C-alpha cells in the first residue's frame, strides 16, 4: 500500500513522499524499509532519527525529521488500526463440523461456524455470525448475541447471557460456580448453591484462562466495552463497569462493584463488598480495601494515594543507606555522650578538690553545721 493511501485510511496528515510503498508494521527498534512504526512515548523520540522505518506515526507537534511522518492526535490508536490493515486473521467459513454436538432445541443464527467437538446445549440461543472453535462448550439455556467469537476450550455455563460482539480467548470460563461456602455447627464447609448467571454486555473481550463466576443469588455483571486480561478472576456477584480494564492476574473478591473506565493494573487485589468509583486507577500489585472515591490514583498494599506511595517506595529503596546513617549518627551521639559524662566527672572531681582546699568550706569540729 502506498503511504498516501495509508494516510487516508488512518486519517493522518502526511509529511513525506505519498508514493512510498508500505507493506507491514513494526516497533521502532525493529522497523526497516517498507515498514510503518510509531512514537507515542516521548522517551522513544530520539530513535526517530536512527530508525530504518520508511514512515513514523507521530503527534501533530512532533519535530520535523527526515523520515516521512503521519501526524495524528493518537499515534498508538492509529498504529493499532494499521496493524489491522496489514494483518488479516484466519477466516472461518460458515458451517458445522460433523463432530460438533448441537442439541435439537438450540437456535443457531445465520453464518455460524461451529468447529470440531464443540457442544451447544439445550435451549441455547446463538446469534448471527458466531464462531465457536474446537471444544467450545455452551451449557443449556444460554442466550448469546451476534458476532460472538469463542476460541478453543472456552466455556459458557448454564443460563448466562452474553451481548453482541463478545470475544472469549482460549480457556475462558464464564459462569463457573462462585466460591461460596458456609460453616456448619461441626466446623465443616457446606457449599452454597450458585444460582445466579453471568451477564456480559456488548463489545467485551475476556482473554485467556480468565474466570467470571456466577452469583449465589442475583447476577454477576460485566458491562459494555470492558476488557479483561489473562488469568483474571471476577468473583461471584461482582459488577464490572463500562470500558473498564482489568489487567493480568487481577482478583476481585465476591460482590465487588467496579465503576466505569477504571484501570486495575496487573495483580491488583480487591477485597469483597468494595465499591470502586468511576475512573479510579490502581497501580500494579495494589491491594484495595474499602470503598474508593471516583478519580483516585492508588498504589501500594494496602493502597493509598499514588504520589505518596511513590515517595514511600523511593524511601524504601534507600532504607539500607538511611539505616547506616542513623547508626552512624547514633554512634556519634553515644561518643559525644561519653565525652560529656567524662567531662562531668572531671568537673565534679575538681569541685571536690576545690572544696577540700578551701578552709572556709571546712566544717568546724564544735559546730558541724557551720
């Protein structure tokens, strides 16, 4: 594709030869002739003068450089679109593999691709243009919208409801039993039936080996546009708001309410029955407990204001040095104290000598009190 055509597709302002041929995309460190790259982080700006790429996506205020540039307000988003221009994912033609097991009561929309050994249970409703790759299992009574795509070994449990254009990566489990147990009088854990389904809105993606548990009562919700990374856990009865990002290894305990446009970075843990306000950002490995006001940026475990947390982390790295300084100061203070005690003893000795040598201070034998 010529660079001028690509600029029209991506909506960028071109500085350079529109006739340049672009055949692929790459990161700025690896890009070569014929490739498009991008700069979204200022720390990579110096590499714009050394890259071998034919063209670079940059912000409108980026300095003029010899390499051709496409200027756009969001270079990272434009690069993502460029990847889609040059990379075409596998196409799965409509049809049902003869090894698939589809219950007679299931209703399958038009254009579906159902792969080998996939299972669609009783009374399932599956919308148009669905793709179920091998070994996907849809339990009974699920209702799934149009454009559903489930990679191999994804599972949707009984009675769950899924909106349009939802993508489940490999090994995702939607609607497995929540972790609910009650202790009886003998101290044994008795299972609480998990009766409530998972409800997933439109345009949600759940990545590999993540689990969204069903509720004991009520429902577990993941709202429109939320994205859930690999190996994440959404506990039973939780609520994940619109356009929220839940990154790898995040764990939400049961009945957690996460607002809209929240970002929970990798390995964040959230205690149960918390309410996290809209647009909260929790930095990696933060531990959230209690309700969080909207717009807060938090770090640490237990989590607190990120700016204060970063200062604490910076100080934490200096702890060995600080301890050495404190120990040195303590030794110097002890030395000074010993010197002062020595001087005090010397002064007391001199005072006694003065008293013994001054006749006016000697007591009379007839009048000891004199």
